[in-house]
C-alpha cells in the first residue's frame, strides 16, 4: 500500500478531485445551456420536459405556493437575524397541466405585477405587460416542494389526486446563470486534465525509478557458479 501511495501525486490527486467535483456540479446545466432555448409561450401552450432550456418573457403567472427563507444564527448568544425570503415558488400554466417556477428576490416585484395582471386578464382585462425575463432549466420538482404543490392544486385549484397524477411528473422551472456555469465547467475540465497529467507523470517517474533500482541491485548481486551432471554415455 505504501509503495502505491508513493506513486500518487498529492497535487495531481487534489486537482483531479476538485475538477471532478466542479464537473459533476456543472456538467448537466452546461449541456442544458447549449440546447436551443424554448420560449415560455411555447411551454404555456405545449408543456415542458425535464432537461428543457427555456428563456424569455413569462407571459402568465399564477399564485405562489411556497417560499424559501434564509437567516443567520449566532450560537454565542442564541440570536439570529430576521428571516428574509430569498425565493418564491409560483404556479406556471404548462400544456394540459401546471408546473412550478422559481423566482428569486431580484424579480419579486415583476412577478407580483405579472400575477396581478394575469388574473386581471382572466377576468376580461388587458393582456399582461409585466417584463419578467428568465433563463431557466426544467427539472423534476423537489419532493418537499412537490407535496406543497399538490396541496395547492387540491385546495386552491380544486384538482383531485387522480387529476394531479395525470399531469405526469411534477416539474420546476429553475433560473440558472448559464454563463457562470459554463465557466465552472471549463475550469473543472482544466483542473481534472492537469491533475490527471500530474498523476500519470508521477506514476511513470516513480515506476521508472523503481525499475532502475531493481536493475542496479540485480547487477550488484554476487554471481553464483552452478554445475550440472549429465549421465555418462557408454
């Protein structure tokens, strides 16, 4: 085991592991980012599938069904900062059903306007004009959010469990900074490649050194004279 570890480059191993972690965290979204983006209008009309890339203006938006709050705790005096809502999860029409849409705090104002305008439009008013522009990926909804979503569908929209099940897998449209994600993916690939090269070079160097040492020891070993006897031929 010690000989094996001696052949491993510590720096190479660390770089390869960090690179692999970055690749694992960003590869899926990087692939999604290169897909041709669908419009939200298309999603509203025809629905969505996991892995879709959707970008542009959101045309309609219904009520929020959950929120994410953040705060900081100070264990030294058992205090914490006031809770802040960092994300709201809205209901978005999609094809024959609905899906979720994550909206972060920077877009809260536009999302609220769009919800109000959507219900006004359904009541006979003008089409929504709020500019809620997002770049998202479509993914399966988190289990906890899915339960909240199902509850919203039952209690507020009047769907039965059977009707909710008929919508298929519950999906969430999640905003992504695809440009930043591509940078992380590229950095991960570079780190992994450099780490792999260092590991290979270290392995080859230590293996070659070990071979030379064995050959030198073999050359210095005392020579033995050996004899054999053959049967006498008469």
